[in-house]
């Protein structure tokens, strides 16, 4: 359904299949018979966006309604954008080919901080003002969601509202409100006030931020009586009954994750102190094996995919994993469908699980020790011992594996250079386990890959108050790690520290950064998470021109009493719990995971349950 103008430029760009729509299982409706048109935007390339599970779920859930038509929008790559701007072709949705200004609602999923300039670029490509204050009734409403909505302040000036938490039910409530307001002719200003009454919906224009002389926040207060002082995230209580797609759209071009992805649980029991996702998605909720099995079977039949990835933050923490694998293998073996288990833990990699994995196509195993020494693993509450890691390696090598990937972080709080060298030491011990194992695969060598990310302190974690290592410190630690590796059996890859620095600025930033984002975008910044598109010098210029010191957000340790930019948002995690966990990190003291003992984070109260530790403290 793309226009003739678009058809003319497709031969001039790479991968034209990104821009055509019409894929198997995409949803096309009669726009005259729907009451609300919703453009769901992923502010990155088609290959990245079409791999994301969240957009698949919410696209399907919205289109299940007869009165709503949800369409997809992705960021055109540089070559396509150039042709569109030269020919004045506005940004369009893939299903209908219609420009975004024809829609009632535009939704952005904010998966990482370095997509922010792409959001502005997409709004501009659509022919819309980028700031919400400049968009009147003629323009669609703009809403944001995803993990970065936990601190939306650096993007507050560009969005009409944000949706905090899980969107399946909240989206329907917002759709109903917008449809009702359209029919009654309610103004945008009044609609936003009404939207703020929906649990989980945050309208930034309805809150005033006051700063102290030292640029810290003095207060964040509602400027309307009807607006809640705190906005609480939404969760889905029952994963068995909530909507899950029976079909995935099958892309014409190869995407990053070209397979069936199935979410088997939400949340995490572990409490690793660096991990934002582990806290944002609490409380833990599991889907039943029978439901997963049936949904996976339908998805494979409706897409033709021959691989299923069982998705979660910690797949091996799923309590019924062996039962689930048994159910899936009754038909996946016959159908030659591979089962992938990402996010495995070394402390519960059982022999029975390994036997299940040996029945499917074998790839390398991936584990995340995160730190090279036991002291630092205790400080970050990883709760994994060296012996557990080496024991798992022995099991894997005995089972025929010859490739292991280990994820680590540099720049963690309390880290020393001995901890950095410990990464190389641990990898070497894994190599040694292979060669001393009598059951190792014959005639094969081993390859241990180390992938090292730079630690970025994030909101709603015990490390949200910590200083971030400087660019020079991280480079020094990377060099120290490289010099500590003494064998070609171990390979090392790591992230660019300048990108991590910018991520750190926006992760804990405030509204003063809105001007910085706009300046950087106007001067050419976009696709900032892509190495070949990242313009660090332009970002430094943007900070200078806007009078904002980026080190204010990264290099200083915050007091527990400081008002943080996200303190008026509630993700169910008690600040007292986070402070306690932060203090325990400096004592190298671990906290047992949720199934051993409740630590009192408070998240289970969002699910109508009780918090054991909080209840005991009130007795």
C-alpha cells in the first residue's frame, strides 16, 4: 500500500524490504471502520525493531480490537531518509502507507537511552513539531513507554505522556479514553488531565520541577489538583490469561532475532545490584508450561520458524523448566525445531537440563559471571561462586560443548585492578577445565569469549546513587584486561566507552537535558547506539552550548537524601530497600534471592500480595 513516490526510491536504497510492509501476518484493516489509528514506532532500524518481543505483543493486542488499527513505524536508515527528505515524502506507517499525521496516537517504545535523537528525527520526518508544547489539536498525541520511561525526564518536553510498566491493559484503557474524547470533542489539555487518572500514565506537563542553586532538584510537584503526586507502574498479574500473539509478522529481510520468541516469565528473583531490568520488572510471575507449549506450537505453525527462544531475565530460574522442555520436545524434535535457552545461570545448570539441550541444535553456551573475583561478585550480589562456574563448565564440556561466552562488566562500584585481572584469570580457569576434562570432545579445541560492558548506574537499582567511572578510567581498565589475557583460547570484546558515558548521562538525567537532545539532533546526531553513526564531538558541543555539565550526571556520588529526577515515579521498589542494598555492597555482603528469603523490596504488593519483611517490621 506504499505510495508511488516511495516505490520510485526503493531501488535507490539498501534493503528496500524494510520499507514496503505487506509481510506475512501483518494486519491491514479498513480505516473507515476503526475509531482510533495508532502508529507504533520503534526508534531504530527495522532489523532491530522487528526482533523486539514487546512490539509484537502490543501490536497484536491492539489489533485484536475491532475499533483500533495499530501499524508499525521504524527509523529509516540514512540512505532512505535522504531520499525521503529530498522528495518531501513524510514518514509513513508500513501497513497503510499513510503519513503519521493521519493517526490519532503515536507511541514510541524507549528501549535504550541512545535512541532519543531518533525519536526527534522521526517526529520531524512526520512533519510534526518535536516539542509537545508546539503540537496543538491538529497533531496526534505522542506517548512513550518501555524501560527508559522509568526516568523519562530527559525527554519530558517531547512527549505528551508516558506509560510506566506493562502496557497490555493500560493501552486499552488509554485507547478507550482517546476514543471517548474524540467523540465528545474534548480538548487535548483536558484529555491529558483525564489520562493522568489512568494508573501508570505520567503526563510530564502536569508537573513542575524546581532546582536548587547547585542544579540538584528541589521539588517535583503536580500543577493541577487532579494529578497524583506519584505515578505507579502497571503490571500484569496473570500471564496465562493476558493476550499473547498467535502470529508474528515474518519479515522479508533478515532481522537480528529471526525466530519465535516466547516469554516464559516476567521479573527476576536474583537482585543483582547493577541490574535495572531485574528491579523494574518485579515481581516474579511465571506462565504455565501447558500455555507456553500451546502458544509456541501455534506460533511455529503460523510463521514457519524453526527455532524457539524461551525468553526471560533468567530462564533457568523458571521453576518448571524441565517439565516445559519435556512438553516442547514431544513435537519440536519431530518438527526439527530448535529450542534456545538464553539467560542461563551457572548455579542451576542441571545435568537433566543439559540432556535436554543435547537433543536440539547445539550452539555455544552463554553465562554472565559479571565480575572476575568472588569479592566483587558478592558486592554486586551475583550470588555465584567460582566453583559453581567451573563445575558448570565441566558439565558442558563433558556434554560436547566447546564454546563458552562469558559476560562481564567494568567499572562496577568498589572495583579494583585486581578485580579486572580476575576476569582474565577466570576465563583461563575455564580453558584449563576443558583440557583437564577426560570427557571433553575429541580432536577439538575450546574457545572462551569474554564480552565486557561498561557499568552504567541506573534508576531504581541499589547503585542509582553511585558515580560512574570516567572515560579515561574505563579505557585504562580495558587495557589492563587485555594485558592480563595470555592465551589465544580467550578472546575479548568490549563496548565503546564514549557511548557508555552518554548512556550514563541520560540514564539519570533531568529535564535540563531536553535542550541538549534537541541541539544534538539538529546538528546531525541520530542512530547514536551505532558506532559508525555516533558523533561524540557533536554531543560535547551540545552540552557546552546548552550550559549543561555532563559530569554532573555521571561523576558525582549522590547523597541518599537527594531528590532524584525519578522520585515522583513508583516502580514498586522501596527506597529504603535500595539504600540497604547499597550499603551491603560496600560490606561485600550478599542478599539471598526471593525464593530463599524475602528481602523487603515491596514489589509483590503491586501484585496484591504481601511483603514479608515489611510486614515483620510493622509487628
